[in-house]
C-alpha cells in the first residue's frame, strides 16, 4: 500500500485549532503538545481531527460531544466523537479510538464506531479508516485491536481478515452455532476450530474469516462479539501489509491484514472466497473438493481466479530488474533445452552456465 510515513511536530497553535473545532482536552490541561510529541511522535493530531470532523459533522442532526483524553500514567490518547443519541441503533453516531502502549508496541484500539442507519453502506467507514491509517503509519503503530460487536461487527470484521485472539470467545460462537446448523455444517466449522488450536494451543490469531466466508455462518457471526487484531509493519519507508494470503513469509502468527477494508486490493466476493479456500486447503482444514462445496465456489471459478492472480503476480514482479533478468534466463534456458539439448553435445555445460548465472544474479553477485 502506497502510504509513506510523514514526520510532524505538534504545536501549541495546532492545539488551539483543535479546540476551535469544538474538541475538549481532558486529563492534561496545558502543554498537551509536549505530551503528544514525547509519547506519540509524528502524530498529526490536528489534521486527523480536522478530517474526522469534516466527515462526521454533516451527518449530525443533534448536539455533538468531542473529547480528547490524555492519560499521562499509561500514556494514552483517547479520541471520542459522539452525538447525544449515540446509543440509538438507528440514528446514533459514535466514534472512539485509543492510542496506547502495550509493552514496547504502540497500538490503536478501535474502541467503538456507529453510524446512523441512513449513512451506512456509503463508504464512510472506509473513508475514516483511510484518514486514520496515515497517522498509524506516521506513529509507527504496528497493531490494530478491535472488539467486534454491535449489530454487524462480528461478521464485518471477520470478513475483513481481522483475526480473533480469545479462544473462549471462539468456543462460545462454536457452541452457539451447534444448535443452528446441520451436522454437516457444524462439523466443518468445528474442524477449522480444532485444526487451528491443535497446532496453536495458545493461539491469538484464529482466522475467523474462514468461518465468515461460509454462507451459513453469516447470521451467526452478525450476532457475535469477539476481540481481534490485525498487524502491519513499516519497511523501506512504506507500509508493508502482511496477511494470511501473502506470498511473502509471515513474521508472526498474527501477521494478517484487512486488505479489503483499506482498499489495497479490489477484492470481489468471489476473490475473497477463493483466497479463503486456498488457505483452508494449505492449513489442512479441507481437501479442494470439500472446500469448493462448503464455500459454494465452482472449480472453474477457482481455477480462473488463480490464473488471473498468477498473471498479476508476474506483472508486479517483472518491475524488478533482478526478477526480469532471472526470468529471462530461465525462459532462454528452457527454450534451449527443448530445442538443442538433443543435438548439442555441450548442452549440459550451457545449461549449467545458465543456472549459475541465475543464482549469481539472485545473490547480487552480478551488477544489473
């Protein structure tokens, strides 16, 4: 994802601008900029709050409360924006984010988010996420924590590749589903559950998306409540997103990311199902035929998706001079072997030379 970290030093003038937007500071009554600069370097709080205010204000028809809690003992920043009727499931608006330290890691808790029913499904949640993630990158936050609840939260966060970090909550969902599913359906979700926790007894990254993409689990997850997370890291001054379907090696068990949510990929419903099927097969949950049946995807749809995926990967990789050189050598070697190996007595030497050259390029022993 093409988001570059930006440096920023919050000023007292920006604190005044934040207050002029209607936000009230609590916890620390003076020199708030010093606290933020020291504990949350590069946080452009004024820009974030201005963007949030511009997005939410037109949606509010009743009085609004805007608060910034600064906790010096943790340290912690808590942002709240909510209407007087925020508890109303139809008309209420509420937004809360908490920035805090967990050991040596700076994390953000997606504490609460509700939009008026008339404003849902219009891309507002994704817009808010986009403006927030720039600050996450600036601050070098590497973990997003959520509590998936409210009306659709349990289903929505699961579909967006957040992983569940509490086994008891997953067991509760599993037990609740048993009376609502057929024996065949229940055995499928139980197999995913047992396969994961048998391999990860202390697992904190259950891939609940595998449940979410099963058609019969939608209503069960919509009424569920669970805690989850998503990881990302900064490398080479840009945002590198790790998720369960990456071709790159994943640094930790919890290396998953909501590509759909932040629009790093334009995933269709079929794309998402195919990715989940691939992972379920690789993890040993199901055979290909079992997975295709459960997720209601045809074999031709599955094969078509991965054909397009391979082409996209090749196109992306070809932008690398090293990959271009290695790929070209391998193509030439393959053609040479097919056409000339039977007539050229030195073919073995030639093919060995191609192999050696390819290896040296990959090891950066040849300057391109």
